[in-house]
C-alpha cells in the first residue's frame, strides 16, 4: 500500500459511503512520514475540489463506472487532483496513479486510468475553462451552498467560498496554567519552529507550517492545545468572575471547556454533551491538560435529568450547527451537509436556548456560539429569541474582529486568518 492507495480507500468511504473524513482518516498503515503526509494531502485536497474534479471527470469518462468500481472513480479523481493542484511532474503522477490499479487488484483499469489522465494532460486548459463557467464548479461547492452564501453575504460570498478552499492555519492555544505565550515562543524557538502571535487572542500562536502535534514541545504534558483563533475568543467574551458556577452545555470535544478552566478560577463547571464518543474525547482533553470538571453525557434540553436546581452565573452555549464557517478544516461538510439539515439545526438551537435560559442567574451571562456564517443560525436566531423573551437583553460585543450584526458579531471564514464564527452575548439585565 502507498499514499495513493490508502487515500483511495479513505475517500471511497467518504465520497461513496458518506462517512465523515475525520472518522475514516487513518493513515497509520503507512510507515514513511512523507507518504502519510501525501495521503492526507490527497484526501483533503480531493474533498476541497470535488465538484470541479467530478465535472472534469464527467467530460472525460465515456460511460459511468459501475458502483462496485467506485474505488477506480475515486482513484481517477486523485489522479486529476495531482495534475491540477500538486507540484508532481505529470508523467510521475500518472504512472503512480496507474500503479494503484494493481494494488486494488483491478488490472483491467490500468488502461482506462492511463488514458483518462493523458487525455486530461493534453486538454487541460480547454477543459478547465469550459467547466469553470459554472460558479459552483469553479469554486467547488454544491449549488445550494453557493446560493446560501450569496443570499447571506451578497458582496462577500465569493471570498467566503474561496477561503473555504484554502489551507487553514495551524493555531495553538498556550495553557495559561502552564506558562505564558512568550515562554512558549522560547520553546518553539529552541525547537526551530517558526511561529507568530495570533491576533485578538492572549494565548494564540499560529505556526508557519503544520506539524505533527507530538513534535511540539510539551504537547503530552498539556502545555498547548490546537485551537483556531476564532474559537479562542469564547473564553475572553464569557468573562467569568472568580468562584462562578458555569455550564458548558454542548461541550465536547472540550476545546472551549479547557480554555475556560485554564483562564479562570471557576468554583463549579458542568460540561455536558449528548454523544458518548465525544464525551470520551472531552475527558481525554481535560486529562491531558490536567484540568477537571463535572462531565456528563446528557441531553442539555432534558434539564430534569441533570440539573441540581441551582442557577448558573455563566452559560456557554456552543450549539450544534451547519459548520459552514469551518469548511476549510472539514471540506467534507460541503457534501455531507444537506440543504434540509438547516431547519433541523435551527430548531435544535432554538430549543437549547429556550430550555437553558431559565437556568441563567439574574446577573448572569449566556454566550451563544456557532461556527456558521448563516443568518438563520446566528443573528436571526438571536433576534427571534430576544423578541420572544422580555427578560433577554443583548450585550453588544465591541471588537476589532468580525462584523457587527443587528444582534451579535460575525467573523467570516478566513477573515483575519480565522474560522467563520458567530458570537452573541445575552443577559437578563440590561448591561450598558
Ligand atoms: C459545536 S460542538 C461543541 C464544540 C465544543 N464546545 C468545543 O469547543 O470543543 C456542539 C456539540 O453539541 C453536542 N450536542 C448537540 N445537541 C446536544 C444536546 N441536546 N445536549 C448536549 N449536547 C448536544 C454535540 O454532540 C457536539 O459535540
């Protein structure tokens, strides 16, 4: 097995069987570090550019392949991806891709893969020009998603779609309980790892190049975690007073829970999530960072199953959402998410908000968070909540990052090098 055959197997699971990339991305069978990196690059790259690659392949294939040969279909996409996007000499890319047909025990496909890739090489310019006349192909998003971006962000939609296809930065959060950001810079310097401070955050560091986390100084000891700059804003916005009781209602895998515990002296933090596999990840996250919280696998909307009746001074509500702001990190969202999911998600968000609101102390604050750029999940959700709750006031977030919305603040994907996030802060008393 080499990088291309491993990538073929993984991508067949995602493209044909609709599994999520993070569930199937296992490249550990490859011994060589460069092969592992290539397999990962092929998986992410093909998913980033799938509609464009598929549009080209459709023009090159004379007849559709049978479902049992979906691995060959995926292999052809991998071949095209290398020709268009990687700096591998075309003849080497073709030869290596053709070779995979033998590893897949489909020698019959050798001629087909060879012919398609050679034809593409000859006709590359005209083929690309012709498929790119369609915006959703050129920008490699399903048409419904492009339409949504256009409806929500009339002048920025193309910037958002392009940012979704870019490589995301590799950003760390220094554990304030271990050391300062400056101290960690010293460790990076000694390890010869180039990095800069992440803007708008106190603890963020952006590395010049992605790296295996195990090679980072102090990862196992819990000195740092991987977290985008936009996600790091939650802790500072929640502004927790010493001794507070805090609820993190949708907590797994625990990036923000950990950040709260690193920054504040919290007397009690209850972290809930309703998916047991994700709760396990939350436990692992806190264990590595030597932090603790009351962690429970529970549905936050079933209050009677977990609440002790005491109100919370702070509630972090990082709701399940479309993920439309983090497509650059999870390109499979573009295909796994469906237009129809939005109605279900907005109903869940609204239910979570309404159920948890009574649990907030009169002087408390609730921070509502999504990694979405859609108004239905963000500004419109909060506006509708405020309209229905006479005791709900918004604390306007004044910041150098993001866009002011009628309610809350929106960071668009890729802006200030951050993921697309939305924040709104609610309280029961008007805070001027
Ligand atoms: C955006 S993620 C949270 C990310 C997390 N706050 C972090 O920073 O790592 C949303 C989480 O909500 C959980 N979830 C969805 N519905 C829930 C519910 N009714 N009760 C509790 N958790 C829920 C999902 O399992 C998912 O882990």
